[in-house]
C-alpha cells in the first residue's frame, strides 16, 4: 500500500516521510517562519507544517488559556489575543508556499474549519493534515475527503468508534488517500502514556497507512513507531 504526499510516495518500502511541525511557533513573524523552514530543510525534513485558521472562527473571547500556555505567554494577553496574533494572513500563506517551493520542501497546513480547508484547496495545497480535536468534525472531513487529496489524520483522544466514523467518510467518497497518525494529546507525553502498540492495531482495523505524531521528549518513540509500521512522523 502506498500513496503520495506531494511528489513523494509513502508506504511499502519507500523512505519514512518526516514532517517538521512549525505550527504557530513562528509567533506571527514571517521572517522567523522562513528561518524555521530553512532549519527544517537542513535537518532533512520532507515537509513543514503550519496551521490555517481564523481566530474568530476558532475561539471565543472568554476562552481561558490552558496550563502550558499560561507558563509560556504573558498574563496580560488573553487567549483570544494570543490566537489572533498567531493567525497567518492569506498573503503570508502565499509567501510561505513560494518560499517552500524555492527550497524544494513540501508545504503542509492544518485547516481548523471548512472555510480554511477551502482556502488551502484553492491555493493548491495538495495534502492536508487534520488536528486530533477535529477528528469528530465530520463536516470538515467530508469536504477534505471530497477533494480526493491526501489527508493525514491525527487520532489523539479519539476512540476506535470515532476513528471509524471519520474513516467511513473517506470510504463513502472513495478516497483511499488518508493516513492515520497515532497521537497522545499530552504536552509533553510521558513514556508511560505512549501506547505505541496501537499503531499496528490502527493499520489492521482500518486497512490504511499509519504514522506517529510525537509529543514526547527525545526520539525513542518516533524510532519505535517505524518498527511498528509507521510511515510518517
């Protein structure tokens, strides 16, 4: 079994596909984002991944910060203000995509709502990555499945029934171009919580390629994921 992420094939005996997570760590600074892309390219990453969202669609003004955000951001800044400062404009998306093309590294992004997914599709983003929290957003997955493009699906916090509901949408659209990522939504994830043996279970239960979204410290879990059948990290 193999599918494409951009121009590269994953699965079977192809090399492991490595995605460097930039997310919102650019802090709204496009020059910092470019430096991180360069660092990812030098590290040998196949792709960099950002996040595409509108603060107005994603959070409410009264949403509190979670514990790790409280320890790493200013107490004078609300959760909404923090999220808004991390939002990439449409123009910045074009800038980053072109920058990635010039460096020959794949641009990926996580859409957090259907409108963001439509925008990414319009700018010819050929692979999507969805967040664990959105595995139950079946409207979003219905749109993504309907594009026929490759979708990398994180499964953190989901049970097998919820994963099955999501996978069924792709089957209904005759879209076999999806990969399930085992993910534990702890930051950081302790060794006791890794649950790595779920990787072959996901591959067997849903007859698909699998990978690993790593929140642990060190590279041991990522290495283990490969030995358990993971093709994307």
